[in-house]
């Protein structure tokens, strides 16, 4: 059975931008504030450090977002940038150095359906 692997790799700046975009429509995920840094806490979650300004003080707080939310953030980035992402397939993310990647594995009928969907876009 054939398997297709797709990877979309985002730079640090692109991922920070995608976090800001995602939280505009998902206000319960992260509070407003400047994103200072992000790091993979483990394979199931990610820590986001945010500077929150209140009056004259600035506090840095760390928030954890779960695996599914990270995937949702990456898929939203792709949609906003017209990068086709198949609905089917197994989606995983990995962070390395200053990049994060979304990997999508398609097999058998998922692969066939994705190719039909892609052909309809053209």
C-alpha cells in the first residue's frame, strides 16, 4: 500500500504569527499579550511564554497548549496561506531548533481521496 508524507515547515516568526491569528478566534486558548517564546514541552504539549502588561508592570507567564490545539494552529496557518491540507490522514507536529513542522501521512483510500480533492482545486 502506498503512503504519502507531506511536511509543512514554519519558521519561528511564522509560528508566532499563527499563534496570534489562532487566538483571535479562540480567545480561551491564550490571553492577549506579546508572545515571547514557545517551546515543545513534550510530544503532547507546547509551552508558550507571553508577556502580559498590566499598568506599568510586565509579567511573563507560561501557558501550555495541548497536542490537538498545536495541530489546529498549524492547519489554520496553512488555510490562511492557501496551503492545501487534506482532511484525512494522520497529522503530527514536531519542533526542532527554531522551526515547527506539520507532517501528514496519507495511506490507501485517504491518499486517493486527497488526490481527487487536489485535482478539484485546479
